């Protein structure tokens, strides 16, 4: 979903600083501004990713199960067992 945003009335100093940052990071001016916006939004709203949510839920489940006395044991793998692989 491409969207164009126009920012008017940037000071000359801001434009110059952005160009220098872009050069320092080896990016185009547009890519540098995108990165700054992405980083700023991520810092302001650090929502966990779906994977982080799943890991958190698994940890909480394990802790509550262990607190209730449930023990999770993974049986040792038999070296002679062969996994069925479907192509």
C-alpha cells in the first residue's frame, strides 16, 4: 500500500541534517526519512509481534501449569526411530 506524504516548510537546517544522515547511513534521503519514521513509531508504540505474543502465552501457560503441579516431560528420542517425511 503505497502512500505519498508531503512535508512542507522544513527548515534548511533540517533538510541539510537529513541529507547528511542519509549519506552517513548509505541511504537515499527518502529511505533515511522512512527509517527515522519507522524507528520513531516503533519506539513510541512498542507492541509485541505475533511471535512474541505466542512465546509470552507459552511461558505463562508453562508457569501456571507448573504452579498447579503439572509436570512436562519430553521423552528421550529413540535413535532408531525414523520420521515419516512427506514430499
